[in-house]
């Protein structure tokens, strides 16, 4: 049973290089499959090139999903990073 | 033993083994493979080796250059583990039975093209990251060495065709004792970096990469531009003693660090430094700089995806002013265009960028960008002794417009209740011959002149200073240049203003006596040239040199001028 959560990006430059690196690294530390969805496109959250190619701007509403044995933990972990990096809320 | 000569770019002597920084041949053949799973594990091995290597590079960069420079390698590492990149490669090997090189190249090209076609500059730059990373994997697949300057862990001399800013950012001064390149001149990026890292360098040797083998013993003499490949033991001992002399001389120079610059007949001139970032101030102070004669603000605008904000600029200007205390700091407003472009401004490509839309021309047209910089400068002005200089001024009207914008922003700030220094001198950089010719008219309106010789020489001689085929025309001692320089100095003094110089010429041991005789007030140069220049000036008599003025200005060739000065100053 997959879990997901929607957050709003508040960083004025959107999801740029450094936070994207942090997000992908965090996602990569879990075994669950993870995706990030923006503007109707769903991308593997463990792919740095995928995440950057979304070009997520400030004000965007994105949905993070996790599916797998550690999905609850994975979702909470990634959402926590988004907040602690000042990326979104 | 073999000897080459190039352009002496940074003082000092280095003796060490050659480390060739060249991109290896990465061409490959397409093969049908029998066993895809073996081929896939070959690919994974190459990726894993690349990862280990990048981890090492990242650690090196973190230690020697700081977290910020190391960040780029974190992104490279993530690309190496990106399933969206790796899975299509293994799929291709499996389904098409092609070798790993073919799969890697095909998938990489797809991504590179995808990123290159994006309309966001930042994304386009990511294409370069993918290229870097896939080249590294390719090198491991082909079993060829991929050189990494950051991985150097023994004393070497780096040999390269040219060094890019990112190459130089990876150099560790502890191990890289010097470098030498095929191309470049005294004002090319690599030469400027060498001087700020204080490592000896010879550039523009044309053939060094072809002449040297990895591991050859090399001597680099950054003082006269000599490079010796596989020297004899006599040469090694000869250069070792020259190296020791240079070290001793450096210690002698250091004693003059806190002394004013005074000629043998008691005339004081100011020796200032050219800087690019607030971090350079440490070098200015350690080398006894009496001020900053040129703060190139372009670096605030380069290497980013968007214009710097007013606050960002304010912090940098404030930091420089505070660190310099009450010593003068001449800030040059944005000089972009020409050879320094900003991708995010999307400037049209020009046939003749050095004669085109750049510096003050761009700033007066895009006054939104200009006003932001002026506000940041004005706000920072209360923290020190700020002087503002406009670059590439060709007409009085341009100066008047720029000054009017500055005064407008000043009024606005004062009305908003922000404190602004009331005594900011406003001057211009003289690098266009038209301005040098009518300096007298300018002198009535500006507070100072600073002569930018790198451009003034190339515009006066109509010779691109980056083009090696016409580099013989780059003649700082040409009588035409001396007459223009003299005209500017006389014009300034007639109105009670000061004249400085902020090109490479100001730190040149032949030019210094000439300029002192012409009455130049301020000499601004690379920080490391200051102490040698102070030592030289202490031995020169301004009165004597001034007496040669008419003779020098009426000479016919640069050679004549140089020979005359060498004779008079025993050089």
C-alpha cells in the first residue's frame, strides 16, 4: 500500500541543484520505490537527472510517494528534509 | 635535455615531474557481444571505479578548496548512481547485444541533448556534468587513464594545452609546484590564477604537450619564460640556486611590507592591488598593498544562474571596504560582454565582442542592472574609503549619464533614510583611445582616471590580445601608448586630479620607471607584484626619470624605449 504527501515549494529559486542533490540522496537511502510528481509528470525520486529535469519552481505543489517495505519511514524522511532544507512546507 | 620558451606568467622557479593533463583518446569500436551479463558487469565495474575516484576527488576538493567547490562532485556522484541513466544502458546491452561503450555513449548522448535543448541555462550546464561523468566511465571501460588535477598527491608540474577555471579550481598548491601550457598570454585566465595561487607558470609554449612525456623531469622558470625538459644535473643545480635566490629575494621584499612606497628622491606613489573577490584582500594585505586600485565586480555576476541581488552585492562591497579600513578601494562597475559573457543575460553573439555591447554601454541600456549595483555600492560606502569607476567610457555623455544615475540612486537612498558617504570620488577607466586623447576635457568632470592598459593597448594597436598571431603588436612601451598615458596624466594634474593605472603594465619593471617619470600617482597590479615594485621604486629617482620624458615621448619604436630604459636603470 503506497503512501503519499503533497507539499508546496517555498524556496524562491525552486528545487535547484543543492536541494535536489539532498532529496535524491535521502530517497536513495530507502529501499522503497519513490516518486515525485509535478505538473502531471511523475519521476523516479532516486534519479537526480529526472528530478532536475522537472524544473520545479517556487509555489509549485509537488506530491512525494513511497511504495515498499519502509514506505512510511521513507515518506516521513523525505518530507522532513524538504522542510529542514527550507525548500517547502 | 630540451628547452622551450614561452610567456613568463607567474614568478618563481619550479623543478618537478611532469603531470600531463590531457583528455585521452576515447574512441571505441562497436562490437556484437555474446554474453550480455558479462558486458553489464564490465559496465558496473567501470561505474564503480569512477565512483571511488570521484569520492576521492570530492574529499580532496573539500579539504583543499572547501565545501562549496566539493559540491559539484556530489552531483557527479549522484549522476553515477542514477537509475534513469544506468538502466537504459543495461537494457540496451541486453536487448541489442552491443558492447558497453556503445550503450554508454548512446544513452549519454540522449541525456546530453535533452539537457542542452532546455531553455534554462542552469539545465544546459548540467549537460556538461553528464559529459564529464560519462567520459570518466568511458575511460575506465577503455582502460585509459583519465587525469584529475584534484587527485595529484605528489609534487608535479602540470602540463596542459590550456587550463580551464574548473581545472585551476582543483589544483592543490601543496603538490602542484608550477604549470606550463601550450596557449595563453600574461592576461589569460590561467596566468592570472597562477599569480594569485603564487605558483610559477609559463604559458604559450605552443608545443609543450607534444614535447613532454608523463613523468619527465621539468624546470619551469616563471621569471624569464624558460621551460627545460629532462635537464642535466648541472642545470638542476643551477636552477636550484636560482630558486633559493628567489626565495631569499621574497624575504627581502617581505621586509618592505609595511613601508610606504617612496622613490630614492623622496616622492611617494601609491601601490595598490587588483582584486576580484573579498577573499583576495588577505593577499593584498600580506603583500603590503596601499589600497585596491581595481575591484573587478564581474565575479559577483559570473558562475551563477541569475543576477546577484542588491544585498548579495552589498555584503561583498562592505566586506572589501571593511577589510581595507581607511585605505582607498576603487570599485569598477560591471564590465561584462567582450570575452566575459553572462549566459543568463542572453546577450546576442557579436562579430566583434571587444568593440560591441559591453561594460558601461550595457549598463546604460540595462539601467535596472546598473541601478542595483550602484545602490549596493552606495549603501556599502559608509564602511570605508570607496571610489567608483565606470569602465569603457568613450564619450563625456556616457560619463554624465552614468554619474546622473548614481546621483539619482543616492538621493533615493538618502530620502529612504539610508546613510551614504558624501565624499565618494567618481572616476573613469581610460581604455578607449578617444578618451585618452581628450582627457583634458574629461578631467574637468571626473575625480580621477585609472588607465586600463590591457584594453588601451589592444584598441590603440588594433590587435586582439588573445590572438597569438598578432601578439607581437601588444607593445606596452610603444611610443603611441606612452603619449596617450602621458596625455591622461597631464590632463589629470592640470585639474588637480589624480591618475592611476590598473593594467598589467603598472607592475612591469620596464614600465615602472617610465610611468614614475611621467608622474603616475597610483600603480595597481597583481598583489604579488607589489613588493618587487616597491623595492624597485625605492632605487629610482623620479626627478632623473622625469628628465627623460620628452626624449621618450619622441622615440619611434617600442624597442628603442625599452633599450633606453634598460640602460638607464641597469636592467
